[in-house]
C-alpha cells in the first residue's frame, strides 16, 4: 500500500504510514504528542475530532477563531504559541467551511515555532492545494490523508500520514500493527489503479459544486461560502437554520445543521451528489424560503 501511495504522490515510501482512516491518523499523532502538559491549538470552527482527541489524552484545547471568510488567524496562532508543548491542528480544505490555508501561512508556523503542525488534507483532492511537498523540508509537519472522500471509500477505512522519515519512524512506534484489513487495502489499491475514474469523479463533483453555488447565489435570504471541498456551507439571513433543517428532514433530505456551533450560527452544510439529487435539495431549500 505504501508503495502504491508513494507512486501516486511521487514521494518516498518511508515518508508514509497507512492508517484506519484519517481518524486513526489523528489518534496516533495524539498518542505521541498530547498529554496533560500539552496545549492543542485549533483554528475554529473546524472538524470536531481535534478537540475530542485532545480531551481523551488529557490535554488542553485553545481555540483561535477564524477571521472573516474563515481565514486562519495565523498572527493570533503565533502569539498563542508561547511554550514548547504545543500542537496545532489545521484543516485544508477546512471542514465545514470549505476554504484552504495558504502555504506561506503554514511555512510561517513551521519556521517561527517549534510546535508540531498537523494539516488535515482529508478533502484535498477537490482543491489541488496540497502541502505534501513541505514534508521533505520540515520535520515538524504532519499531513493526514484519506480514501474516504475523493476515493469514495469511507466504509473501507483507509487513510495515511505523510511526514518526514524521522516523524514517520516515531509515529510507527505507536501505530497499532493490525488495524487495517487486507480487504480494505485491496479496495484502496484498486482505487489507485483506476485514477482516471477517480479524477473524473472529482471533476464531476467540483463542477456540480460550482453549479450549486451559482444556484444558491440566485436565491435571496441565503449566502453560500466558496468551497474547495465536496460540500457547501450556506448561511440563512432571516430564518433559523433549525427550521430549514427540520423541514428538509421531513422530506427525507439530511443535511448538517451547525446552528449550535460558534461562528456558524444559522449555517447548514450539505455534500455534493449527482445533478438530480442536488437539484432536489436546492429546489426544496428554495421553496421553503419562498413560503417562510
Ligand atoms: N478529517 C476531516 C476534516 C474529516 O471531515 C473527516 C471525516 N469526517 C476525517 C478527517 C475522518 O476521515 P476518515 O473517514 O478517513 O477517518
């Protein structure tokens, strides 16, 4: 598997370790780097598991709110990193806001601090903005990847970590030896041997995403945020997202409601699917807004 991924990424196979989904990658990283003396710095709102694993390992989470357009507040993160025992979790493209972090911002964190910098690239294939090239240069950078999103293999549970050889050797010390089934590895291998299909699928999703974004831009009462992932985040202006969420649910349309998350009030997120399914959802949202 490492050899196949190495060929796919054009990176040495000793810079890769394979995990049971990106979530196990996060578990492994937290086992090595988080204990009760650790401050975990999280750029919020973001994927909830970074906070959960910090708590499981007894560490302390420091949330740094994103700036306008959900841009990571690098100045504030740098100011917050005062002592050595820090780990920073970044997500690019970020779940659920869809925006990417700038390479130069990550380089600042890597060069101006001693912290471990984790960049979760679960959705990166939809953006093409990877930071993997930096793992040759910086030992404190850890990149998480997965077959769950662009490769459509969420149920197979295959992810991987890319970092320097030194970092991979360290992470391998705590990696469970038998957490991946041969069946899952075979599925991931099939996907890597059919990159043309995978890439066609990515192109299709990106195209649909932009079509959905344009459609929503023409509905009044709702804003859509630019996204480089396979989902869109939308914000309602004059109606509670809880109401929309429940009305959609009644029609069998399941989206994610973020109304109770700081910075995402009145926001819903939905995954991009095929044209017909996307139209059903968008028309339902449009109708609800017309009636309420
Ligand atoms: N990171 C992010 C940002 C995610 O959204 C997810 C999926 N919810 C994961 C990691 C976990 O993915 P996996 O299925 O590979 O464990």
